[in-house]
C-alpha cells in the first residue's frame, strides 16, 4: 500500500500482480516508435541486479 504512493505508474514491474511482459512490450513499442521518428535517440540500460541488496526485503514483501 505504501509503495503505490511512492512508485510511479511506469515503475510497476516488480510489484505483486504486475505482468513484466506488459512492461517489455511497452519498452519495445517506445523503442520502435523512436527508431522510426528519424530523431537522434540515446538508449541507456542499467544493470540493477544489486540494487535490491540495499532495500529491506521485509518492506518489499509487505
């Protein structure tokens, strides 16, 4: 409940009852649209695999 007040709509990939597949499709659609726009675009991918080591698992599970 608390998380929903501090996490934006575009950051729901790891919350309960959220489908990761939907987020992957959204990102692919955005990349495709930007690729066809003829504008210069920069895409940045971050490896956040260790980011969750700093977050309380108890907090996330609540």
